[in-house]
C-alpha cells in the first residue's frame, strides 16, 4: 500500500526518520525552513556528540561520512573539583564522535535529496497544520523547540522545572590540546556547574567544544550573558580566569596564546527548560500528527541525550510505519509506548544530574573512582539511558549496582581504540 509521510523539520529527528523511510521504500516529504546552503553562515546550533548507537544508525542509513578513527573519541574523563579532587576514566565499547551540526544536517539533507527525496523549504505556522495533515497519511512534527510544539500538550508529571537549571555558555574553541586518542571531559565545580569538553569536527578541522553548564547564582553564571562581540579580549580573559578556578584540568590543556572562538559565530548562550509533551493530536477523519525529537522531550544538554534519543525514536517510528497497515491514533499510541522508556529515562536521568548529588550518588562517584568496571559501565550507558536509569533511579538501585560491580572481577582491557 503506497503511503506518504510528511515530516516537518530537518533536524536529526526528521532527517533520520526520512532517510529510514526512504531506505525502506516509504515516500516521505520533508518541509523545513532552512536550505542546506543556509547552514554555512549561521550561529553555532549546539555541540552534539553522537554515541556509538547513533553512529550505528548512521551506518544503517549510509550517512556516516566521518568514519576516520582519528576524529573519534573513546572514553570519558571525569573530574570533580572537590577540596580533595576526584578523577576517573570510563571507556566506551565503541567509538563516539561529534560533528558540527552546521555540517552534519546539510550533509544528510543532501544525501536525502541525492537519493530522490523531496524537501520543501518554507516556515510552517500553526494554521498550516490542518491542511498538511490532510495532505499526508501521517504528519510528523519534528521542529525542535519552536512554538509549533505547543500543538502537543505539556506533561507536568515529567517536566519538573519551569526555568532552565543551567545558564549555558557554549563555544567552539581553538587552543585546547586533545589527548591521543581523543576523549570527552566532564568536569564538575560543585555549586557552580559542569563543563563538558568535546572534540568536534567543524569547518577548520577539530575544534574543542566547551559546554559550560553554569548554575544560576554561581560564580560562572555571568558567562551566559558575557558579550564576545563587544570585547573579544575581555571575553577570553574572563573565560580563562573562570576555567583556571573551576575547571583546572581543562585550563591546563589550554595554550592561552591560541585560545579563542574558532569563528566569531561559534558561541551560543542561553538555557533549556526540560519539557516532556504528549505526542499525538488526532484531526477530523482520524488522521494524526505525531511529535518526534525535542518537540516530544527536550532535555538539558549536560548528559548528551537529546539528539541521540531523537535518533532512536526516529528509528522506532520508522520501523513501525514500515510495518503498519493503518496510521491512526492506535498506531501512534503503540509507537509512543515503544519509545517512551528510553525517551523518559533520558529526561529523568538528566533531571536527576541537574540536582546536587544525593548521598547515594556521591557514593557512586566515589566507587567509580575506585572501580574501573563500574566507571566503564556508567560511561557505556550514555548509549542506553534506560539502562542508566535502571541503575541510578533510587538509592537502593545505586547500592545494588555498586555491590554487584564490587563483586565482579576486573575486565581484561583492550587498547582504547579497540
Ligand atoms: C549546547 C547544546 C549541546 C547539546 N549536546 C548534545 C549532545 O552532546 N548529545 C545529544 O544527544 N544532544 C545534545 N543536544 C541536544 C540536541 O541538539 C537536540 O536534542 C537535537 O538536535 C534535537 O533535534 P530535533 O531534530 O528534534 O530538533 P532540531 O535540531 O531543533 O531541528 C528542528 C528542525 O525544524 C526546522 N524548523 C523549526 N521550526 C520550523 C518551522 N516552524 N517550520 C519549518 N521548519 C522548522 C529547523 O530548521 C530544523 O531543521 C545539545 C543541545 C544544545 C543546545
């Protein structure tokens, strides 16, 4: 039976879905407000790291254009800037990597177009939705955090915050030394925030994403509004001073003479209100619009979950569309049930980590610094937030996990790249 799916938005959610449908012989049309050419000159969108489960989905779609192992990273380094500092490392079982989305998204749009896919370029307003629903067998709304998402009602039971929990200052920088093989660093300054350092493929090769997650009222908060354009030299010096005090392990990697934004537009400041929404709206005649990606669940970027979970959910939806006879409200309900454990777990785990650590979580951090297998499993679970949530959702579960891993023998370790 020939079906035609409408996909609004060409972020990772919309593109992974449309490419999946294309590969499996289902017609999909993307409608989005940016052309591939537009991405070259826009401000930094985010600093997304793809875990290996997402890279595997890219392999399935034939869109993994960044397979050189030298641009991948292999482990997390965790630093806690306590009076008695803690450091530990956790390895992934397979490589991860980050590509600037101003390169990634247009590349996948081109893949879709070159394989015969159709993209319409225009901005969709709320009033356009009913006619779009009529035009397609199913309308997928994957427009990110824009106002159109309000079509889907809010789920207060999964949305505990009404304000951003971190004030973000995110940039792509030159002058930050990368280890060989490369890693991601997660650094915590208690009471002031976290910083995640991600080696990122950008326009001039590898740049270092510094994702500063600043606690409101803390010493780093001012970075979320500090202007680069007004005085670049002052901006750089303030950042360096804060890093030296709060994230010294990263400061030690900086060549201060070369330290700068890779390009003037490589800076993003603001905040995210973590929000989960219902995902289905039924229209006259039984046709539906279904939410996908950030429209469904937007999380703070601290644990690197939003895009990875959006890609996962796109594959769940794609697989269900390929196998379904009818694309009605019952179909949407089944999709929702199938994807929700991982999607909700990513939101809950991230929301937990935004709070000061409980006693049990503090104990887990201490245990990971002593037990490499535990640290590896914590790291690997960035791929599987549902499994992470199984382990950290209550003090009892954290204690049981530490107990199990303390009893386990230390694993035989391959090289970091193996
Ligand atoms: C600083 C930062 C760092 C992050 N780091 C990570 C990370 O390490 N790992 C991770 O997994 N996630 C991360 N995220 C989250 C990730 O960026 C998002 O979860 C993901 O990109 C959402 O994808 P999406 O397709 O749902 O939405 P979007 O990427 O927002 O795509 C929306 C699409 O819809 C289009 N559009 C919008 N409005 C309209 C309209 N009205 N009409 C037509 N088209 C429209 C847009 O142009 C775009 O094509 C980070 C986010 C930020 C801000």
